[in-house]
DNA sequence: ATATATTTAAAACATACGTTTGACTTGTTG
DNA sequence: CAACAAGTCAAACGTATGTTTTAAATATAT
């Protein structure tokens, strides 16, 4: 029995990286083992040798992707006593930021693809990435709006997430409608600011959109409830 | 030259219907011409005979789908003089309704799939289905909030659409997270009501979520701006 | 009624895919 | 050195797919 040397480890890792890119760009069916192996500089047989088959390679690629993209439960945890409004603001900022300019675009792309129609690797993404974020948001909202029913709490969370996901899930379509240039001008900061204000206003913690003086209205609400 | 008789029309139409279902369920690559032909009760050669190939069949299926799903620019046009708030309310209701319980589920599914990663039939869907709706919404919002910049106008529209699309685009994932039962209880009416109130509150035309008396707050805003 | 065009049917074709095979190289161990 | 396992490689295998071909059946028009 030999301990795999650096070269073989590198081969396996190159395979995973190439797979991540190809699966992200073309999906499970669209990607071919031949292309992945060529991009990785590994022989065709390498996939079956190291992973046992295309499907196992895919699952491993998704696992690595979700690890690389950063886990949702590692959101910057606010210091104790942070007002819930600030927690919500931080959550939205982080969410929009990760959607807009992820550290590993291919990894994020692959994860989103797996979310779009969940396959055999979905539960991994959900368990370690999505669910913690969803529950964290729900707790923030519960703290913010204690009187809200569970159903409304759920839908309110969906309203927040829906806004954040929209720009990533529908970017190609929005570019087709309004032109690539118009969409490109919407940087992560602007989007985050907008979603924060839109959401806080909807919940009564900031001036309504179109009132007040934009960002100033967010930071110093005059009619918004205090927390 | 002969006019196609009813049987041949039926064969072509059966092919289109079967294609719509298969493409919707399995995507372009996942669907096979053999399965489509079998479901349509037509010989394998029929696809190439009637449409010239799988791809042309797909495009035709998408065209028929967008026609069946109802064109977005045929949204119930409000009577002249309708307050913009009412227009927005009607828009959201129609949008959520069509997303939640479409008249032709397969058709809607196929359209959403084509939107998710736009292919050769995307421009058809965009030109005749999506763009009119997007522009209509923008005009409603412009009328509602004349002072808003173009950029904010765009993002506000995205906030509305993002909420409406979320439930359809992410239903499988939400079911994985919160359980199928919890999601199933969110009927179209509840969702529409919530999105309407959330949005109107964000724009300053209704009570914030969690304040007031739910629907009553929507219909009789006390602090909301008058229109 | 005959000729022509249209439609249906079965089989074959060419290609691309995931996988497997078997030989060859390399590195470690007794 | 010999033996053995791990890694690498090119070639082949079996299968599924979209398409084409060829021929028969059916309908339409003159």
C-alpha cells in the first residue's frame, strides 16, 4: 500500500476543479468526462479510477463547491446585543454580496444549478449551506416582528431571499430585456442598499422607497419604528 | 398540393403536446425523440418529417407554450383612471397567480426552464411574454413614484418580480428545507396578499408588515400615502 | 382511374457518450 | 533483485441518441 504522492493527489484535485467548472457551465448531462479529463490533463480512465464514475465525481465536485463557496452559517455573527435591524441589514448585505460577487464563481454557479433542480447532491447543499441561512433569517425576523404568524414569517423571509436571489437566478433574462449595460451598472453595493431599504421599509423600520433622501433615509429613519 | 387533413394535423399537434411535456420535465437534452414520439403515438421519423429535427420541434414547443400560458401583455387592463396602486396590486396578483397555478403547468414549466438558461427559443419568450410585462410594471412604478431614479425604478421592479418568481423557481428547495406540508399551505391567495402588502408597505402605500390588522391594513391604509 | 403528392412505418446509420479492459510505467517493500 | 500494488495510458466496448433511408400506404387532383 502506497500513500498517494503529490502528483496523484494533484491529478485527483485537478479532476475535481475541472469537473466543478464543466458541471457549473454545462450541467451534469451537458458536461462530458472526456472534456473534464482533457481540461484536467488526466486520462479518460482517471475518473473511474479515482471516483468510480461520473456521478460520484459530480457529487464530490458539489461537496467541494459548497465548501469553497463559504458556508452560510459562517455569516459574520454580530456582537451580542446587536439590534435585530442591524442583524437583518448584515444578513442581506452578506447574501447579496455572495450572490453578486462570489469568491469562487464556478462553485457558486454549480451550487445554484443544483438548487434549481435538486439532484443527488442537493441534500448536501441544503444541509450545510441553505438551511442554516434560512433558519438564521427566520430567527432574525422573529426577533424583529414577534407578533407575526409563522406563515407570514415564512413568506417574509421568502420576500427577502427572493429579492437577493433574483439578480443571480435571472441575470441572463434581465440582460436580454434591459440590455447588458443597464444590468452591469447594478453593482453589489447598490443592490444591497436597495434590498435593505426596500425590506426595512416593508417591515416599518425605514422610510419607504422614493421618500426621504436615499441612503440617509436608511440610516436615520424618522418615521420608522425604533428598535 | 394538399391541405393537411385533420389526422395529420392531429399527429403534428400530438407531437407538439408530447414535446411540451417531455421538454418541460426533462429539458432539451434530457428529453429523447423516441420518448416524445412514443407518447404522441407517432413514428420516430415524424419529428424530422414535420419539424426538421429535434431542435426545431423544441422551438415550436416553446412558442406554443408561451401562447398557451397566456401572454403577459394580456394582463387584465384596468379601466382608465385606475389609481396606480390598484394597477400594481392587480399586476402582482396576476403574476403570483400565473406562477402559482398556471392554466397549463407544462407550458409554464417549459417557459421557466427556457428562462433559467436561455437557449435558442429564449428571445421568443422574452419578446412576447416577459418584456411586455417588465415594461408594464416599470410604467406602473414610474407613475407611482415619479421622483425615483431609473436605477431605483429598475431595482424596485426586480424586488417585486423577485418575490413573485421565488415561490416557483425555488419550490423544490423550500420543500427540502421547511417540508412539503409547510410550503403547500401557502396558496396563491396568501402569497399574493403578502407580496402586495410587503411591496406596498415598502413603497409607503400600506401599513408595514406585522403592523395593523393584516388584510385590513392593506385595504384601508391609515398612514400610507394617498393616491 | 390513374398519377402525383403526402403521410406512415420499420430498419439502418453515424455519432457521442460512459465505462471497461489490458498493457505499461513507476515506486515501494521484502 | 524480485514481487507487488498504485498510477497512467491508449484502445476498444456497449449503449443510447438524432437522423436518414427506403418502402409501403393513403389521400388528392386531373
